[in-house]
C-alpha cells in the first residue's frame, strides 16, 4: 500500500511511501518496481508522511512518526542524515527549489521549520 508519492526530477522514477516502513521506487515507463532502490530506517506505518527529492535529485527526504527527518543518498540508498525535526509526527518535508541547501518540514506539533 502506498500513501504518498514523489516523482524523480527526470520523471523516470516514482518514489512511493509504503506502509511497511520503506520507500519503494517504480520506473514510470511501465510502472515496474526497482528492487535496487529501497529506502529504509524510518517509521511511517499508519501515517501519510510525505517524501520528496532534492532539486538536484541526489537525495530523497521523508519525515517519520517519531518526528525525525531522514535524508537518503539516491545512488546508495543509505541514510545520509537524520535528525529530530518535530515533537510528534513529521508529516512533510520539501527542499526549497531556489535555495537548495534549505529544507522545510512540518509536523503535527503545529510548526513549520526551515533547516539549513
């Protein structure tokens, strides 16, 4: 089951937040699962946490149920960075398109935060 989706910058890949605590990736041409691209480590079961790509498509980001923000390296699928972003669920994460070193998160704590 897939809750929230994000399209890779080139339109070639679709990242789907899965309810079994991972992000799976599909090729958009034939909607075929890419088994080499699986992003794990966060807890999202039961929550529609948003996932997004960085503007240069080098990283994938997602919030989780524990208020953390996870950033994965697209090529290696390994966690690049994780940090506590909110008290409660971190429901959304997105990079600023013109200031690509900055990330915005929002959480169930009612806050929107800018990270650099």
